């Protein structure tokens, strides 16, 4: 059997790489995706081959990630449970898509990953696997009864097979990083009454240590997508990279919440999403002057479902595509500029403008001129009140 | 004819008070509601009588406002267009309700108010009037062709009738204040590219001038309602008053947006809602550990409609009451404590706990113990993927 | 002034035609749209000119009506208040669109229509006018204080101006007919306890008089649109015409309800929609085997809003277009055939099939084979139950 | 171990009864619920004991079923996927609730049922088990690897253990019956292009064989619940029984569809729901004159989710209870009478009335009198059109 394994070079996936060879007598092809986790990927192929991989793919997916995954999601205004900007969720379908493509290229019957049996990531990976390649065999060692049941067993196995064990102390929480965010969970974060440790954060300065001077930036949007930062036109990837730096410096983009996993339990997560937070706010500001009221309200009505789909892993699902069609239609007019102020953890909109603003001088005079007749409000209110009056009369009749 | 007029003692409603007497040959009863606008109301009855009112009601509605209007709305998580906490919207139905009660007590056939023909407040007042007293006659002078068409005319009229004209310079924007917030709009704010003037804000310190030291507070909730601040049990009104002070000192609660009015145009509004902002965040934090996932998602799905109803003035409407029934049911389990940090304009949740938390040590062990079997995820994922696999197979068949 | 008037040749619009000339000293251009009302339109231009029209447009819009209005709406599954198939609603935007085009061609500043001030049609016409030509002047004589306040006055005016008064007795209800339906309201129908008169219906045989033999037909759909009837490929217009005949013969498509008008009151309406009813049912049947579950549920969640928009007259509105984008995406897979049985008023689906059915022999074996493992249901149920168990445990703790 | 088994006396659950004793060395308590399946339950305890049960409960749940399950669901207007009236779905939580109560009474650690691993019923049963008794052990033999894998094995086992094998030929489909409906699926129905066999239906006459004379009946509702039939006040159970007879005689209540199961596949189901169909239509008719427009539209917006919850088995779930709170609030005004005509398979509303109708003579005059001013429609339309005009102007600017 041939298996393509999502491989990071870390202890767990190295052990899995070896274990797959032994357990399934399989040829294992390692695959690592670069979605902006800023880890050293240079030595990975060698490391993989040392652990027995027949091949190792290292794929730079960052541009595609920014352009085809992060941007459409931000365009849709997606926020899960009023706070989580879906940084991990949105990376998984892309990683899994390339995973399947490699399996096809290599004629592999199976794919394997190192996600555990309690999390969302296993679901996100596997829904994508099945959606793109319905006949694929999926191996998830952590859910396999034959896999290691304790850290000690794993360490022994690693030693036996010459898998290097990292010497640095393990962090008291786990983290996942990509272009859009870093997430932290587990360990010391498991008590939701505890604040996160001050030294945990990597992308954002502690607001209390952030610069004393505020910084204002502008972002230009076209059809819901950020296209320029401070007037400089940038592709999605460099725009996000640059914005991560600026927003992070000011401590913008931290969020700390208890969220509901698809697999059924609540989980505490802490996130840093500097660029994502600013893009979200700035886009809202431009929307406010360019999006029709009823379009905006309809968008807000379907957004929670859209975000739930992304969170749960249903990116390559027809219902997400259906909602995306509506979201893209809604974003069609969202072209303009927002100015935001970054200061000690907060991101405040201070201005917004658009050539085709639905709020501007022309409209103001349109209202004030002969065209907005205040008397129109009489009829508007009276007809809106009609059903309330009738209902009230009937109730009074019943009482009287 | 007898008319009850919503009267503030200011220039506009004083002129209306006189004008109603002349135009309708009416006996006018003045009525001022105290919803926390912190204006001097002591001399009001005398002032009203000097301008010809037969009577003047000054009503302290602050407790009722906090308890029966603000609290149920916050319990429902209501936010309009992702930002506006509905401070003005929620006061209007209460003011109008008491207005109607006075009209009944006084046997008045009509009610009058000084809201203009372009705003939301006219709608909110009048929908409440009609819902509670379907046969009432409503007089809205600003929409009346016979009313003054210019400031000059009004000034002349005031002088002729001995109505005192305030000497202080008018502010370059209009504002509305109550216990929950101050709103600012118009004037210099009309250009949405302009940031609000630094000296405009009354309830909140400029974040850049706020204390350098962060402050942490705790808020206890019972069934979705805040009941204690830093461990001190407080009724809604004093709790909000105290919290306004604390949050305002740290610059928390400013929001600047362009919103969609019910009457059809976009409008720029700047708001200060210190206590409201903190209560909203803190309640979310407690919800996250006490509210079932599907209840939360359902709440989020109907919240935008609930907020729209409040914004548009449909408080005394059966559809708001229907949604409130759902919201109150959802809030039933929301009992617990949140700890938030206030610092230079931001309000960050740093901890949450609850006796009946759906996330706690017991659950953790419940998961880890024999009861959460990671292998369960296999079936969960496979059945969730089934329709995607079938769909994908059909598509491949079609292509192949 | 130049005015384009929607003109039917009947008494009311003839009077309006004359009145516009007198009241506004206007040049009036008459315009009649053929949307399948099956009235004699041949003599109309002459009649219009006799009453003073400078010109008369008679436009056959039936193809466009079926293809660009009825079909997209049916594709979206639109039903208002669980019963009304929107026959009148969907015709209005098209009629008004052509009205505006004529106004532009003729350089007219105003458009006029004969709809009354209590109904939905005035709204549907005028929202379209304003959406397509925001600066247009709209004249709605029935809402004009200077217009006739009684039938007697109108008769006198007609006589004075040589406008022919129909001799046939007026029907005890009003009706509106087009390709999609006939609606009946008013008069004897105003008492909602009264059944409609037996001889009122024009398109459908009384079910009790319909043929004793049932008839089965098949309809083929492509991407949600009906393309063939009993295997014969037909364009939208002839397909609907033919299907109206068949379904009407069997008494299919009557509906009797009390609906809520946009202007605020309830209204009793009786409708005959033979082809529309059958198309709706048949499309549902094909959807059931070709549309993904979550797409279907999402469609059902937004359909009521879509139908409300069509009912209220917001066809040319960005929010309808946004929803249409989602609806069209959802309908993309709806290709297949339904067989329905027509019998004495009922339309029953008896079979459905599709080449790319998501329910078929292949799937059955896919399920039964090695691929659907019944044991998967264990994990599926257990993880779906997890939050219920935790919630229940917490409740028991609290009690115990 | 003690196990309570849902037992019907049929071959499958008899085999399971024996198998549980052998496989788990368990004491098995048999339990049969009467929800109106109209089967002989008299000899059941003896039969169960003969197969080794230590005890046998036979519980008549019909009243509770009608009153506390069917009625609240009908009050909510629940229909799954535009057709299925949820007859089986709504019985399962009740059956499972009593199952758990018996397990508690008997101190049993486990519950067992005979539902297969591909259907919805296993989910409905088990979600209820877990929600009410989170620590319960659930045994579902059909999903158990150690259980019989073929009919032949089962027959042998039955013979070996003296379990009587029914002599009558098996039906070419499976069915489930209760007070609300009979469902048919599987076998000859599996080809969705095939019409159901004519002789399959038990509750309804074939419409083509139904009486040639139509029958009109009236149903009175109070707060959304049917309380009288043809003027005779009846409790839920006898009302439904009587109505099943009348409607069934006229062939009313058949539906044939392909639905989406919670476990992921599409499934063809044919249903007879005579009383349920009539109650649903009649309630709609009364709602139309007694329910506020916006309440009705809100109800319609959340109904699909409510129905999905019932279908999936989430009756004892906080989100269903939350929605029920809204549904019950909405139904509060639904008091009145509907008249429906039953004729050869169709159920047509011919009249509706209510003391507190929102449509009646009083309202008519209210409209026509001084209170409905047609001129009000001017302002109503103009303000509703405002955003469309502004949007259109901006678009023209952009083009021009």
C-alpha cells in the first residue's frame, strides 16, 4: 500500500511515518504544506527520508491560501461564535486538497494525518479528503486502537527507531500557526478562569507594552477584497504579511474564548489574528457605505451558517458554495477605502470613503432637496403601524 | 383638544409647546421622561407652565428603563449591524409608553413629539403610540407643512412669544443621552471620512488619555442578567451607573459607524456605550461556558432580526415578543461570572466560570475517561461525509 | 408634460387617460402589456387614441415573462405564506420595466398607473419605477385627492367625455389574469367564511366535475427549469400554456387563503395556478433526488424571504439578486424527470428519476457494500449526543 | 446486567431478547409502547416471558403522544422537507423516554432496541436515551459485529430457541404505524420511479375509489391546538382517531417523497397521515386570520429548523425547547374555526373565522373609514424605495 502522510518533521508525525511503514507495510510519501507557519522546512525532505519516507513533498501554498481561501472567507464576513476568525479552519481544506492531489499523482490508496480524535482538524481534513476523492482510504493513527496509548510508549518507539526527540522543553499549551493566525489551546489554558500567560503570544505585542503612539493606516477594497495598504497595491499574501507586522506591533488581534467544537465539546481557544482582525473591521467600514441595507441584513442572517460550515470543515461542500455565491454577489459593490487607528490592542475605524458610496454629499442633498419629503414619513409610519393597531384593537375588544 | 407633548425644555419643544396651543387651540400637557440623560429637570414644570402648558409631568423612568428594557435586550445579545448597541432605540418605546399612559390619565386625544421627519425616533415613538393606543392622534410638527420651515422663522417666533433662546453656542453635532449611551450625529460627523472631534465625548476618556494601568473587574450573571459587579450585588440601574463610571474612565465603549435607518437612508453615528459594551462582552463570556452549542447558534441566527426590530421601533410588537420568548429561554442557563480587563479603550475577557459550566473539570474527565472514545470520531466523520462522497461520485461519473 | 399610462382599455384606465390630460395638461402615451391575460388587445390603440392618447404601445411580453420572471422564481421554489404562488406579484416588475423603457424612449417625465391605494400592486409598480429610473415622477390617481371619490362621479365623467361604459354586469369580485394564474379578490370573497362561488373559476374545472380518469404526465427539468412536457421539448411559454390546459382540465391549482399585504392589512385571495402548481410539485420531486441535503435545507431557510421580496415588489432590488445567486447555484444540479398524476384537483408525484441522481442503484450498493459500515452510526450518535449528555449531567448535579 | 429492551413481539425483537440473555448473560425486561400502532398487545407479556424476559411492560402512551408530542409539533407547523409530517419522528422520543423511566424503575444499566444502523430511528432513540440518562449503556444489536449477519442465521437461531416464526408472507416493504401515520419504505419502494402498490395503503382509501360526494367538516382551534371536530369538543387522542377515520375515507393524507436522512443518505418514503394533514391545513387557515404578519413570517423562517430537529431526534434538546417557546408564543392568538372540504384525496380550506380575527368586518370598516388614508401609501412607497433610488443613481453615475 502507498500512503501519503501529512508530515511536519515533529516527533508525532515522525513516529507515525515509521509506524505506517510497520503497521501497514506501506510505502509512505511525506507531505508538508507551507501555509505560513514560519517553520524551517528546508531540511524536511532529508529528515523524512531518514525516517523511511520514499518521497517528500514540500509545498508552498501561501499564495493560494491567501487568495483562494482567506480572501473569499473574509469577503463573506465570517466570524464563528461572535469571535473566532477561523484561522485554523480555513487552512485545513487547502492542505487536504493538495494532499489528495499528491495521492492521485502518486497513485496512493490512502492518506494519513496526525490530528487527534477529539479535535476539529481531523474532521476538516477528512471531509475534504472524502469530498474530493470519495473512495480514498483514510488513516488516522490517533483513533486507531493499535496506536500508542501513552507518551512513554511513543518515546520508547522513537528511541528504538532513531527518531530524534526534541530537546527543548515542551510548551505548556499547543499551538497552530499560519499566515492568518496563531491559535493556542490546552495545557494551562484549560482552566477558562485563567488568563493566558503573558509570554505566550508570538504575533502581537502585549497591548500594555505596545507603542504609546497610535498609528493610522488605510486599506483599499475592491469587491470586498483588500487590494492596497496605505495606498500601496499588494497581492493578498504580501498585504497580509505586511499588515500582520503593523497590527501585531500594536497588539491588535488577540481573542480569548470558549468555543463549541463540531465533535461536541466546548474548548478554550486563544488566538492572535492581527491582519485578519484589521481586514475584518476595515471591510465592515467600507461595507457600511457601499452595501445596500437589505443586502447587509441578509448577509448577516446567513453569515453564522457560513462560518459554521467553515469551522466544521465543510469548505468543499455544495452548501458552502451556494452561500459563497450569495456572499460574492453581496460583496460586488464593496469598493472603497477605510482608515483605521491601531493603538494598544484596539483597532478603531476613523474614516471610510468610496467613489460609489451610498452615503455621500450627493445623497445628502438628494435627501435635503425636493426629493426627500419629510411628510412621506407620515404614510410610512402609518402603514407600518397598521397591523399593530389592528392587533391592539382586537385585544382591547377582547378585554372590553 | 388636549395634547400631551414630549417636552425637554429646550428651544424646539418650547416652540412646539406654544405652536400647538395656537395651531390647534389645544390644551397642552408637557411631559419629560428621565431615562438618565443627566439634565437638570427640576425647573422644568415651571418653565413649561410659563410657555403655556396646563400641566407638566416629569417622570423618573430610569429603574424601569434599566430593568425592563435594557436588560431584556442585552440578555438577547442585540447588536444592530454588527456594532450599534441600540442605546437610543431602546429608550424610545419606554418614553412613548409613559406618554400614552399620561394621555389616558389626562383624557387627551393626541400626543405630540419633536422628532424630525428624517430620523428613526419618529418611527419608534409612533409605532409605540399606535400599538398601545390604536385610536390616538399623533402630531409631529416637523412633518407638518404649517410648521416653521427655517431656523430664522423659529427664532422670531420664540422671541415673539417670550421663549428663552439658549445663549451657549450650539454644538456642531446633535446628541442624545441616556443611561445606556450617548449618540452623536450630524454636523461635523456628516463626512464619514472625518474622525469625530476629540473633545466631543462625554462618557469616555480618550483611550490615549486613559490610565496607563489596566483594571480588572468581575461581573456575575444570572439567567443572562448582570446581578453583581466585583462581587457587589446591585440592581440594574446602580449596576449600570457604576459600570459606566469604571468603563468610561478606561475609554471603553466608543463606536463609530455608518448605519442604515429604517426610513431608508444611511447615516453616520458615533456612540459611547461604556457599561453596555462591557455587559455585552462579559455576558458573551459566560454564555460560552453555559449555553448549549445549538442554542447559541440558533440565538445568533435570530439575533440580527431581533436587533432590527428594536432598531426600527417594533418593541411593542408581537414578533419582538415572540423572539424574546426564545431569547429568554436561551438565557435560562446563563449563570456565572466573567472577568474582564479594561485598558485604554479595550475590554478583554480574561476569565469566565460558572457552577453549572458546560466546560469544566468534570467534563474534561468525562471526555478523557472511558466515555469519550476517540474511535467515535470515525463514524461521526464518515456519516457526515456520506452525502459529500455520494455527490462527488456522481460528479465523477458524469465527467468520466 | 408627457406621461406614459398603463392602460387596459377598461373604464378606469380610460377615465384616468382623460383625467391626466385635463388635470396635468399632459400628453398621454398609453401602454398595454400582454402577459397572457388573454384579453382582446387588437382594438386597443384605436380606443386609446379616441380617448386622447397621443400614442399607444401594445407589447407582447409573454415570452420574457415566462423565461426571465416566472422561471427564475419557480427555480427558487418561491411560495408566499405557504400557499400563494405569486402569480400577480411576478408580472408587475416586468410590466413596470417596459413602462420605464417606453418612458425613456418617449422622453416622458412621468408614469401613471391605475392601481388603488390599498393594494400591493401600486407598491410593486412603483418600486420598479424608482429602482430603474430614480428620478421618474409617479402619478397614482387613486391616491390623488383631486381624483374621483365615488363611482357616480366617475360615471358622469365618463359620459361627459364619451368614454364607453361596459354594459355587461360587473363581476362580484375583481380578478387579475396572466400566463401564470388568475387571482380573485374582493366582493363576495371578502367574508373569509364564504367559499368562492362555483362559477367563478376560469382556468380550472371544478374538481368534482373533472374527468373520472386520472392522467399521468412527465416533466423534464434542467438546472431547475422545466424543459419538456411528456418528452416534448418546449420553451417556457408554450410549455406553460400547454400545461395550463392539462392541469386545468383536472381541476389542479386552486388555492384559497387569507394573506398579509405589504401595506399592512390582511386580504382574502383565491387563485388558480394550474401549470405553476404542477411545475412546483414536479420540481420538488426532482430536487429530492438531485439536491444535496444541506443545500436543500439552506434553500428552504432563505426561500420565505425570497418569496416575501417578490410579493412585496422588490424584484429589481439587490437583495433579491443576491438571493437569486444562491438559488441559481442551488438549482445547478436539478436535472431530471418527474412523473405526476393529475386527478380531480390533486397533483401527486408518482415517480422521479435523474441521470445524476443522488439516490439510485449505485448509491444503494455503495451503502450496502463495504462502504457503509453500520458501526459508523455508533460514533455518529455518540458525538451528536455528547453535548446533550453533558448538559444533562450538569442539570442532575444541580438537582442532586 | 439488567437490560430493558424495546420489544414488539415480532421475530427480530424476539431474537434480540434471547440474544441479549446469551451474549450479555443479562436479565432482560421487555417493554412495548402503544402509540397507536393498532397491533394486538394482549398476549405480549406471556410471549416475552416465554422467550426469557424477566418482566414485560406494556404501556399505553397514546394520550400522552397526542397531547404532549403531536399537538406541540403541529402547533409549530412542522413539516420536514416540504412534505413529511414527521409521524415516526415524533413518536420515538416518547417511546425512548418511557424506556428510560422503566430502566430507572428497574435499576437497569442498559437499554436495547431493534432499530438498524442505517436509519433515523436509532438516532432518535439514542439521543433521547443519552439526553435523559447520560450514563446509560445503549445496546443496538444490529450495529454489533457479533450479531447475526444474515436472515438465514437468524432463522436458524429462532428455530433453535423456539422462537415462533410468522407464517404469513412478508410484505414487500417495511412499515411503521402510530396514531399520526403509517410510513412505508424499502423493498418495491426503493426505485423512486415506481409508484407505490395500490394495495399497500391501510389508512386511506385510494382517491380514485373514494366517495363521489365531498364532505365538509369544521375544526376549532384554541392557541394553535385543535379542540373540536364538527363542533364536538374532543381531547387530542379521540379527535385524531375520529379525524383519521373521516379523512382516510376520502383518501386524504398520502405523500410520496425522497427525503434526506440524518445519517447521510437519501431514502424514499411513502406516508399516510390523514388527521395530521387535515389538522395542518386547518390550522394554517385559522392562523391566516389570527396571526400577525411578522409573527407568521418569523415562524416560517424558523420552522424548517424546528422540523429538522424533530426529524433528527433532537426533541429532548435545549434548542428544540428554545424554538418551542417561540412557537408557543406565536400560537397564542391562533383561536378560531376552519372549514375544510375532503374530496378524493384533496383537503381544501373553504372557510375560516375567529372571534378575534385580524381580518373581519371591523377591520374592513377601519380600513375604509377615515383611518386608512390611501395617500399614506405615497410616503410608504417612497421611503421603501429610497435606498433603491440611491443605489440606482450611484450606478448611473458610475456608468455615465
